């Protein structure tokens, strides 16, 4: 079977004889390694396509790139009628966040107000045509500044940073709560648009580990929105998966109850705090998009092979794959083929 056929079989719940090992499209597009060789050895690809387009009448975005000591500095300006927000990156790493004061929340609220959304299949169809049978395409709600993750996570990760967000959410800062409420409604509108698209699997880029909020805030801000999401999707064929790549044990019962189809980038200890066997006992029906710990790629091959085989045994026999989703593995030219060969010999 092709990689696509193996993915489809796994997603449908049929037993897996040869699990898929696949890489995010972002790494294929941004890491200069011999991907053609790895694809030739059986590596698959997971693409992500924007399923909505949005118009933001109150916002102009200007991005400038400059060379800085053999690095690329990217400055981003959000210009609105009531003020300006700024952030900047060095290579891929954010060095400054948009929101640095209470007033910045008000500017952000204005920038995102009056946004309209419309469905599109353009990017999905393009991705599927380019992929052919070597992988699958997942839908997403768009890159920043779109609604790629739930507002609690989006503001914390993309707009304020963890330190300021933690202080402001603890103080229940009115401007922050107003921004969360606005983006909640926008996310639901965007998701409703996906009902008119061809994507069956929609990913929320939550990048969640429960350490950054605790169960109380998770129950207060995220769970009610997730429930509204599932209600909005109703009996459609759309499946929601969430990028939960950190510690989850404290909310394992919540995840069990919520109607997520899959957990993306599910990581065993020490990155996460649940073994794959524990996760499968908690969530017998969810699809596991498994991320082997990057540290595993440094250990001797015999131990590495044992851990990959054990991961497959604990996750299986149904509804799982393995993935390169956090970073390209160490010594990829040797270690990625080891995973592919190990998975091919599970039969």
C-alpha cells in the first residue's frame, strides 16, 4: 500500500501492519537536508493547508528582513488606526512580543475586530496534488494572525509570552479577557467555514502542556470552548485534532471526555508525563500522532530500536502513526532510516 493508503487505513481504525512515519511539511520546506533520499526509503509527509481566508479591515501588517551577524532579523509591525504593535525574530526565534502593556491589549482588540472569514479549498487542493500518495493533508485555520489555536493559547504563545500572560490572567485583566472573548467568537466562525471545505481533519495548534496553566484555568477557559467547537461541527465529517506535545496527565480525564479525534505530537517522558501505554489506557479510541523523544535519536541503535518497537506495541494495533514534528532528529541520515526499517519489520 502507498503511504496515503496506510494513513487512511490507520485513521479509519483498521489494524496497522506497517505504521507510517512522516514529517511535517514545515521541516521539508525549511531544513536543507536530503528529503528525497528519506522519502525514497519510505518516509511520509504531513502537510497543513489553510482552510479559511480572512479580511482584517483594521490592520495593516508590514514585515522587514535584515541580515544581522550571519542571522536573519525579521521585524513585524501591526499598524492600526489607534496605535502600532511590534515584534521581532532572530532567525526562527521570537525575541519580542506584540503585547508589552495594558494599552497594547486595546490596540490588539481593535486590530482583530471586524474580521470576516470565508472558506477555501485552494490550498488544500494544491497540497493534495503535490503530495500524491506520499502523505496526507490536514486542515488548519490559518497562520498567525489567523485563528490557528484557541485564544488562551494564542495570546499566551504568540502575543504576550508566558510570563506576562500568567500575571495578567491571574489578575483577570479586563483587556485580556475582552480579547479572549473576541477571538473565541472568531474561532467558532472560522471553524464553521470549514464545514464547506474538503478537509476532513482540522488541527488546532495548541502546543499545550498543562504546566503553563494548570487544570483550573484549563477547565475555565479551554474546556467550554472545546465543547462549543464540537457543538458547532455537529454531525459533520470533520475531525478535530489538537497539538498537545507536553505534560497531560493532570487533564487526562478531561481529554478522554472531550471529542478530540486525535492527539498530535503526543510525546512520552521526559517531554511528556505519560507513557504511551498509559495514554492508550486513558484514550483507547483516539488517534495517536506519536512523537518519539528527540533524545532517543542519540542513544545506541539497539536501545533506540527497542523503544520504537515498544512505542508501536503500546499504541497499537490501531489508530496511530509516528512523526517528525518538533525538530529534525539528530544524525537524521542514519536515525530516520532506523525508524523506517524498524517499523517495516513489525509484521
